[in-house]
C-alpha cells in the first residue's frame, strides 16, 4: 500500500515527484570504477526489494546515470521496476548524460542507448551530469530541447552547474520555450556550499529545483560511524579519506550528530530521517533529495523522513550547529 506524501511539481511540466527520490548509483556497484566507491555488487533480489521498499514508502522517482557503470545502473533499475510489475506511467526516471570529452551532438547520438538500457521506461528528466562538455551550455541545451521536441525525453536538468552556467542553461532553454527543471548538486548538513556561491538563491529566484546528491554524506549523517568508528574500515579508501571523507566528517560533526540524535529520539524517528527531513523542508519546496541505499532497511528507514514535521526551533538548532562545519572540505 503506497502511503500519501506531498508532491512537488517540476517547473514547466506536469510531473509531480515525492520530496525524496531514490538514487541508484549503488546499482552499478562492484564493477569498473564504481567498485572504488561501492565495492560490492548488490544482489538482484536485494535491488528488487530496495525498489519495492522505495515505492511502498511513497517514493515515485529514481535517479540514475549513463556514467553509473555505462548503463548498468539504468539496466538494473529497469529490471527491478519490471520485477515489481511497475508500469512506465507509475514512476518517473531522472537520467544523466556524461559530457566529459564530448560535444553536444553526442547527446543525440547516445540517447537511443539510454532508452534501450531503461527498457521501456521514459526519461522524465534528462540531466547534464557535469559542466565539462566540449560544447557551450547553449549548444547542450539546444540538443536537449531537440530531444524534448522529438519525444525522447520529457524535461531537462543540469548537475554540478555553477550559478553562472545554471543561468546560461535557464536562458537557453527559455529561448526554446522550456524550463530548466533542476540543478543536481552536493548538498547536505555537512556540505552547504550552494548557500554561499549563489546557486541556491538563484534557483529559488528562477524556480529551479535543487536535487541534493549525497544527502547523507554517504552514510555519515546516519550516525553509524559516530557510534562505531570501527565500521570505517569497511569503506573503500576513496569514501573513507577522499570523497566524501567520511572519517574526517564524522570526527568534526560530533556535536551536530548528538543534537540530531536528541531530536530524533523526541520524534521517535532515526537520525538519518531528521537529516533528510531538514534538507527537504528548510528551504520550502526548493530542495529534493535522492538518498542511495545498498540495503533494504536503508530505504525503509529513509522514506520515513517524509512523514513528520520538525519544529522551527529544531530546524534552527540543526542549522546553527551545521553552519560552522561547512568550512571543511
Ligand atoms: N550528480 C552527481 O554528480 C552525483 C554524485 C553522487 C551521487 N549522485 C546521486 O545521488 C545519490 C545519492 O548519493 P550517494 O549515494 O553518494 O550518498 P548518500 O545518499 O548520502 O548515501 C547513501 C549511502 O549511505 C548509507 N545509508 C543510506 N541510508 C542509510 C541508513 N538508513 N542507514 C545506514 N546507512 C545508510 C549507505 O551506505 P553503505 O552502502 O556503505 O551501507 C548508502 O549506500 C546516488 O545514488 C546518485 O544517484 C549524483
């Protein structure tokens, strides 16, 4: 039975998504470069159950990318949706094109592969994964607009775009009669850069949604490493020491985590639910988040973030404790 959650409209579309989506980078784990981040492949049955738990918990959209295993994440997502007998019109899919060392023309050349990997599921939002194409932002947006007109994708977003590039993308799409739906960026209680570099304020002003990636800092904000630092040794070197540097972030966020634990207890919820709830509510409806999961219980728990309210005092207390931590990288 699907629970009722509020829905957020994506600008310029009739797409209405839950405040949380499910990020499925993890569905490419154990292969290629991805194994340096997500060391193990998630078994098929678990992937199917993760998707089921997301849907049962009220999530109606999924975030994947070409770069997540060169189609592996897209294929595994489609297969998990099929295993759960989910029809195309029952869910939304956000995909991403990897622009590195590529011109905008490649978007059109590779779209068929993306559609094949998604095996009949529509690309409701197609995003430029990084701001590093060999073509201009305008050329990329024109290629995306062509794909919308050809009916290959339904709407357009960007990812990791600066304020300046985000405005360029917005203007170029506007000239084609389309809205820039979203900018997917690293945003969490431990990474609040977009509040300082103009991305968040501009997104609010132009009505662009922010999609927060790594909203739990890859598990840091669940409090599990604060409670039991011996778990750090199970992480790959990249996650532990480089990106997001869970070891350093755990050490520096003790006071914040204690407050989150206290607030979680008062609401009879978990710390990760509090961290996600803050993220999707502190800025009204601007921020959506796509926590990933490698176990069914992760998503079963995380969806709970959509079902309670933090008081203004609680929001502000978390805000104050989190702000000073954002000097760190
Ligand atoms: N656009 C971009 O450049 C970009 C970059 C990064 C990610 N993304 C997208 O954003 C999504 C989310 O980011 P992310 O996966 O990097 O970080 P995240 O959502 O902050 O963390 C997900 C990881 O945290 C742990 N976790 C989650 N919920 C938990 C819970 N309730 N209890 C205990 N542990 C829990 C799990 O780690 P373990 O697996 O270690 O247990 C899980 O794999 C990705 O799947 C991807 O779709 C986009």
